[in-house]
């Protein structure tokens, strides 16, 4: 299903009002703004004011560097919320819902969303099997670039999710999302140890959220 989605060529869609809508690019600015939700909500709630200011400044600098290290082009349809809750089995076929926030972006984003799904705990063996299955289907894709982008986007996405779940709890009173945050930290911890490019981010998180990172 992910391969089918990524084979979509049209970047312009006719709406129900018969107007043409051009799907925007998932550029680095959007990725950075999304990752900063971690600071805006989670860090704001967890750290004192002075530490929050220093953390946010360093965090934003690191995130900007990480997004600049993405290798693949923004040239495929990205569902942007491609996880188990939005996939439905219908007569032995997979249906996809909730695609209103789709953008044209990086191949690795939806793959990271599927494999490192914070709502469904899966063993590392299954995560690796899904990743390897996808990679084998990509005949013309540079595997090293895919791995690089997959790890970066997984971490950025899950930092964003911690921010969003905190926002849902604080602003909207939806506290049920807080129980998903520990596993989100676990996924970040798993990915952050695999690549030297995360050393600065790991150091910053360890200095401020050692318990969350170490316990998972």
C-alpha cells in the first residue's frame, strides 16, 4: 500500500468544489516547525523557565542541522499520518483514511511513521523485517540515503508527537495520550543510539531528560 501511495504522480487535485488544489512540498521549514512542538508544549511543561530557554535555543539549532542532512528528494506523496489507526482491512485489501494533511515529501517519512508507530508496540525483529521488505522493493533507491533519512525522520516525527500529545492533554484535556509518551521516548532512544549524527541531540536530551531516555 505504501508503494502504491508513493507511486501517485499527480500533485494537483480537483476538490469537491471543482477547484484545483496543489499539494504543498514537505520542506525543511515545516519539519523544523513540527519538531519544535516538542519545545512549545512538552519542554515548556517539564523544565523551569531558564532551562527551557537554553534548551530550546540549542534544540532548534540541532534540528536545523539534522534536517539539512536529509538526502532524498521531496518528490513522493506523503500521507503524513501513515500508521495502524489509519489503515483498515476491507475485503482482504487495505484501505487508507485521514489523508487530508498529505504533502509531497520524503520517501522515508511514511515508512518511519508505519514502523515506529507509537500506538502499536512491535518487536525490533518485525520493524527490521518491514524495513528490509520495503527497501528490497526500491530498485532505484540509494539504500544508504534511505537509512539516513529514515532515522532522522523517525526521531523528528516522534519528538513532534510528544509535543502534540502533551498539547492534547494540556490544551484539550485529552489525557489518554500521555500514556503513549513513554513508548515514544523508547523509540527515540532506540534510533538515537544508531547514528553518530545524533550525538549532539542525544547529549542535550540526556542533560535534560535523562530519566525519560534511560528508562526506555
